[in-house]
């Protein structure tokens, strides 16, 4: 990433981190947008610079990405490393613009935008993919626990080499294509579930904020709530949503 930043901007990563700390907005997300809009930095690079400017992570760690991957697949998860490499090979084979990077908790793959992400779980490599409105069925599941509107919409658990088959390669190819463009965040005409509507009616401030939300904002709340797999989780998310709306907040994130 150090080389990519300097090649694209003419300044080193260290210099840009200093600029972001001195003159950029105090929040990481806003800082990334500022670097992109004011300084013309590519979004991916802007996200990295903003991250280092607002955390204690050392950029030097990322000069040796193989060390981060080694750490991810150490100990009991070492046996999953060949599966990880097979997924990486599939991502690279999807197109010449695929860029594989490494983080401490996962391995993302970018084109213009992120289109895949891998990490070891109990007995598999979890692969998150940017597939938009593709129906989830069989081993292709909807991603759970991500922020509303996240690009990575689906996940596949790779437990065996045979899981990296033609179907899997097709999903990766589609995700790679989506990595070249902004993605639609789905339909906005989502019906409010009865339990959500009931909770909203119990709070006048929340109802007022809900009425002022755009259809896309309402969709994000609803999708986040209905993605809960347990009734207790759903109830907790409804309470959190109503609390944020009652405080005048129109987004869950």
C-alpha cells in the first residue's frame, strides 16, 4: 500500500497520514471522503490513509502482508490455509484488476471497490461477496451482521477444496464485475413489519423521525432488523432502532 499511495499521489503514505491528522476531519469516514474529494485520492487509498490517521495501527505491518495472513491462519486454523489460497487464486483469476490486500482480521479483495473478503472461521474460510440482489439459496447465504448498505451482501463457507467449483467461480466473477462500479442498494419500497410499526407508534419522537426518513433510510433500518436470526436479537434491534430514531438519528450507523 505504501508503494501504491506514493505512485498514485507523489507523496508517501507517512506524509499523507500527517496531512490527515493535521488538517482532516476528526472522524475516519469523513476523513476518507475529504481525502478523496479535496485531494483527488482514490477511494481505496483514502480509506487506508484515514484508517492509519485515526488508529494506532502501524502502516509498517502492512508492508509484509504475508505476515498478517500467517497470523490469521496460525494454530488450529493453519489447516485452512490451502483453502484460503484457493479462494485467493479464484479472485485473482476473475480479472486483471483484482487487488488482494491483508488486514489483521480478514483479507479483502478490491477492484475499484471491494468485491470480496476472506477470513478463517471455525472449520471453514468464510468468503463475503458483493452480489447485490442475487437470491440467497443453498450454500450462498445472505451476509449477517454487516452495516446496512454494505457492499458485501452474501457469504459462502468454503470447507473443502471441492467447494471452489464452477458455481463458486461464477459468484466470484460476478462480484468482480460489481467491484468496478457503484452498486444499487436495492429496492426502497420495503414494507414496515408489524412489530416495527407497533414499536414506532409507541414513541412519538421516533415516529416523527421515521416520517422524515427517506425510503432508502427506512429500508436500511428494516433490512437490519429482519436479518436477525433470533427473536431476541430482532427485539433488541427494534429497541435500538426506535432509540436512535427517538434521538433524531436517521441512520443505524
